[in-house]
C-alpha cells in the first residue's frame, strides 16, 4: 500500500517543479522585453553615438548579468519556499496516506470475494482475509506484503496468468474461470483483473478478485446431468412426448414427438416455441382446451383418428415441490394396432357366437377373484331367455336342470370348485319356457401358482337331437331283439334300414361337425392378441374336443355298421409289435393329465399275423379304455410277449389297469354293443359303449381272441392273442 502512495507523491512533486520553471522563464522574458523597450525609447529621444554605444552595451550586459541573477534569486527564493512547504506537504501526505490506506484496506476487506492489489512489479500491496484463506488452503503458505503474487498460483497457471496481467496493464479488464486443487478437492473460481488508474489515466497497478463458484459449478453440473437424464428418459419413451410450461411453450420433446410434429406441420419444433405452432390449425382450439384442463389439474385422455391412424393423447399436469402446477406433459401413442385388434376380436367373437349357435354349444366363465361370470350368446338360447337377462339372477341353485339330475350337477360343481375335479355330464334340462332338453354340461378349473382355484369355465351343449337319436336307436334295437325269432326276415330289412339310417345320419353329422371344428381352428389360429385370447382359445378347444368326441361316436357307429355289413376287408400280414410304442406314446400326454403312469414291457422280435390298421384300432381302444377308467395317480401296464398253447404260437398283449374292475353283470355284456358297464370314466370322458364291441369283432376277423380277467375293485386286465408270424 505504501508503494502505491509513493508513486502518487512522485507524480505530484514533478508537476510542482515544472510549474516553478515556467514561472522563472516567463519573468526573464518579461524583463528582457522591458529593457528592449527602454533602449528603443532612449534611441528615439537622444540619437547620438554615445547613447548608441551605451544602449548596445546595456542591451548585451543586462541579459548576460541580469537573467542569471534573477534566476539565481528566484531559485533561492523558491528553494526556501519549497523547503518551508515540503515539511507541511510531508505532514499532509502522511495524514492522507494514513487516511487513504485505511480507506483502501477497509474497501478490500469488505469485498465479498478474495481480493488482491498488485503494483506494476507484480508485488502484493493489499489483500483481504478471503484471499489469505484461499492461499493458505491451496499452498499451506501465507501471503506476505511486498512479495510477488506469481508464486501463490499453481505452476501450470503461471504462464497464462502473466499473459493475462500484461493484457490488464494494457488497459483491458480480464475475466476468466480457474480450477484449483484445495485440500484434495477441486474448487472453481471466477477471477477478474482490473487496472487501477490515476486521475491522468496512468495505470499504476491491478486489482485481482477471485470468487469461489464451486457450489455454483456443482449445481450447474447437477442441473446438466438432470437435464441429460430427463432427456434420456424422454427419448426412452415408446410414444411421442412433449413437455410444455404454463405459457404453453415447448420445454422438451423426444425424437418421436419431433418427427410427428414435423410430419404434421412441415417443420420440426424448437425449444421455446408455442405448442400451438406445432399443431395443425384445424386442431389448435381442441388441443388448447385440453391443455387448459390439464393446467387446472385435470388429467385428460382422448382418442382421435386421422385417416386410418388412431392415437391416444394424454395431458398430464406436472407439479413442483410445493405442488404448484408448473406445466404439463403431452403424450401421443399410436393405438392403430390395438384398434384393429379390437375389430378383429369383435369379428372373432361374432364368429364364436355363430359357431356356437351352429353346434348348439354355449360357453361360460367364472372369475373366482372378483366373482364375475360371463356367458356366450348360445347360453341365452339354451336357457330360452332374452340376451339382456342377468343370468346370475336366474341360474342360482341350477333350477333349470331337471330335479332328478340337479343333485348330480350340484355335486360335480362343488367338487370342481373345492377340489378342481373336472366334469363332463349329460343331463336333463328344462328351459324357462318349459321345453325339455338334454344338455352336455362340462366344467374345468384353472389354478394359480399357490394351488388355489382362481377361474372356472365350461360349456353347455344342447344334445337333445343326439340323445333322441341314441334313444331311438336303443329302442329300435330292443324291438328287434324281442322280435328276432318271429320276424327274422323283417329284422334283416329293418337292420338294413337301420344301417342306411346310421350311414345317412353319420354322413349328415360329419359335415356340420367338420364345419364347426374348422371354424374353431380358424378362430384359434387367427386370434393373436387382446384380453380375451385365453378365454376364446379355451372355448374353441372345448368346441373342438366336443366335435372330436362326436366324430368318434360317428366313427364307431360307422365301424360297427361296416363290420356287421361285411364291408371290412382284412389284409393279414406280419406286423411287428413295435406298433405298441406308437400307441403308448400317443396316450402319454392324456395319461399324464390324470397323473397316470404308462409302463410298456415288450419282448424283442414280437411279430403277429394281423391286419396292421385293424390291430392299431384294437390297441388304441384297449389302451384308451385303461386310461379312461383308471383313477388319478394310478399305473397301467402294457406287456407284449410270445405265448404257446396246444403247440400253437401266439403273440399275447396284456393291458392291466388299477381301475374299479368289472362285476359279474359287467362280464355278461362286456363286448356287446352299447354296453353300459358299472364303471364310468374317471375324467369325465365320453363313452358310447361301442369300443369293445368293435375290438371283439376285429380280433375275431383276424383269427385271434380277446377276453378280460377282472374282479370288482381290483382292476382289470384285457388280454389279446393273435397268431404269431
């Protein structure tokens, strides 16, 4: 600080001395002028030689002698005066120095940032406490007045700092940001070099300020990262997304939104533009109304179509930490595929209803979780009630089922709900208009990961026509059996008529069944999305299984008809019994559904003399019955080996199950047509009573034999023997 005031005093003293010299010179010039005027006047008044000589002498002598004397006198007087004033000046300078130094130090100390004052020799002449603190933390040293400021800066910054000082001494104000490692932590400073000028404009030093902006830098970095993260989130959205402030100006948007806006109005959006400029003119009023709703705190969702494209728009308010609305987010999701799927679902639902009406099959579903039940349209037709009827209010306690069969369906439904046991029953039914029907009622359940039943579903099929046909056939057979002795010829004719009837009935039934199954397969194949996918597939699966069962019935009827009519041709040839492997594999999945294990024990080189197709049908029936009549979690053994009897070689196949076995009455009608045994299928499977009758006839056509060894409650073993090859 003292160096700065010394510079100021030197400049003031120099200005004082120059003023004194100018005063002496002016006085000497005035004296010479007066002498010259006096001599000229003397020449004019007394023109003589003596006067001229005296005048010239005076003109030369006075300047030579008088000027030095005048100057010496003036210098002596000035020096004395200067000595007198110098003491006073020093007192005034000291007082001013003390006053100015205290003032300047107060100014420096009061600065809100680290402040240094340096002279032209780069020496520190003043600094405040913040400056001392920064230097101490960065270097472990303290600032000493009068020392160079350069060592207090990092060596890497020294050369650049000197260049900036030169620019400042040239009159520029230099501002820059610098980074320093302080206490193993990077800190940022905003620095400024500003020249210090005298009244005449001369630069005598510099003021260096350094404000710590580390927290501001960190905040700026956090904001930058937050903005980067927010932009990354925006770009990750699968729909167009725009952030709008309260003035309806765009603050952020993702690429999808930018492309969509560019395609709509012909120009990409810009940050700060009004959202309305990015909307087609004809839609601006509508969009603005939704934006205003969102700015009032309402979440707005709208679906709109443009040409063949559907969009779902959402206007969602955005709140600050104080729960004040600061803007909205606008999203646009292309839902064209979803809309198209809804149309397809509606079409498929209509197809399902139509197919169900053709097959007289209705479907139902009960969601245990929420207690909701749904029906297809055919259910309403079977109940014979209007489609707007609340079936949940009219189907309680199964009152539409015949009183004789009502306990059966109630018990089966209770087991389905409590144990998950499926059912497939043929029951009598009375509609709301008192029509008497036969229906097939089937139910299944779906369990959750915890093993609890969460959903029930099933079908209700009007099988009145089929039951009437079966009843008619049974009644016809009874009449024929009672009159066989008396009317043999008529029986042949009636049997022929019966065969024709079966052929016609079977043929007429196969076409609509094929159409129903084809429709169900088409529906199942093309149903690819939507919330009802699983339900529709369950119903189509039930329809296809129902069709398959009816086709099996028709096939059995046709087989019996062909065998009895002598239309079956048998081609006897060696058949390797590895055929059993294929049959067992075919029933593995069906058996696994009931927890039944199929065990195959087949000897090597077992070859029978048989018709391959007929043998396959025989084995299929026997294995199918073993699975059908076996309870869950049981085993079935299929054995094949050579056997000798009366010097004849046979191939013997044994199919042993752990089912309910056969009673004495069952043995009497075991291989008869439409035989109804005491045992019933354990999984709700269908049985026509024709399978074993067909097996018996096909075995006999191949010179073989088949019988059953069984006791009630101990399972059954069906034994097939065919000539060995």
